């Protein structure tokens, strides 16, 4: 009986503090973030199961605050949310410290490199440096990458407490159930013991990925710094994978030290 009363009180409090207009606006933002093409006002309303009148004022407000852009008769998300996320102090500091280190690393190896963060079952590229010589493999800033089947994603999982790791695996599998692997915990334990992941890509043929964690003071991965190693058959003096691993390890350790004091 007490549990029932507690649940009823909780539901009553939720209703009392509900903000329907805010929820409508957030629904529009989330839906546009997941949509690859601009949508008309009517299409937005239809996808949200609301009337055009219900979303009209919300959309105009979002356009006025520059979260949504109006192009002809369609609406699309702007970069404002992404920009706001980068103003978050921990991310801002990480980016400030990472950029010069990544540029130096990329120049030394003549390979691209990128920095990713974990979030809700996926990882996002928050910084990258292209190949200095202009030919190679790279990913764009803002790209969402799989977790379980990528070297950087496995690094972000491996260097966590067991409970956090289990939760992130569950989140990742909810997005991509076909990525389930009965050997995953064994693989992650091996990565944690080695201190990094270095393996052939299972997403891009001919690519070799090397990834190291950026650690906080508790030795948990707050980010992953990765070099997608692309071999150039026209260059005989290309840096070897062993040299990439050595340089990337030094760069990751330096960045961890800069943001968390890790030695």
C-alpha cells in the first residue's frame, strides 16, 4: 500500500512540474537531430503525432533562437546544440589541450587522428586532424560511431568500472543488437591489460586502427584518441604500426596528464 501511495505521489509531482511547451520543443529538436533531410512544418507535425497548430509556435521560437534553420519552406537543425556542448567546461578544456597534441601527432605520423567521447550507446567525434599530406582516411567532427565494433569504442568501454562497462554495453546493444559478442568482456579485459587497442578495422577494409584512452584521475577513459592507419603503397618510408603505437601512446599520456594529472 505504501509503495502504491509513493508511486501515486511521484506521478502527481511529475504532472505538477510538467512543462508541455518545453516538451514539444524538445521533441522537435530531438526529431530534427535524427533526421537527415529538412522537413516541412506539416511533416514535423505528422512525425510527432501533433497538429500543425501545436508545433507552429514551437518551431518559430526555435528558429528565432537559432536552434533550427528555415530554408524555403523546410526546417533543419543548426550547429547550435553542438556548439553549446563544446562550451561545457570539461569538454572545452579537453579540446583546448587536445588540439596542439593532435596536430603534432598527425604531422609526425602523416596520418589523421580523431578524439571521441562516449554517450548513450554511441561515440561522437569531437575533434580530428586530417592527413597533412592530403591523402588518407579520416572521419568528420560530429560523426557518430559505433562502440562495440570499433577500436575507439572498445577502449571507451574497457577502461571503466565493471558496472559502468556493463551499462554502456547494454546501451550500445540496444542501438545495435547484432553487435553482441559472447567474447566481449574477455576482449575488453585484454585491452585494459594492454593499455590500448590495436587491430585491423572490421568496418573499413585495409584500415588498421590504433586507439588509446584519455584517462581521468581514477584511470577511467573520458575519451579515446585514435589513429586510423592507412597504408600508402607509394611511400616506402611510411611510419610502421609499431611507431604509430609508440607515438600515440605518448600523445595520449600527455593529454591525460594535461586534463587529469595522470603520469
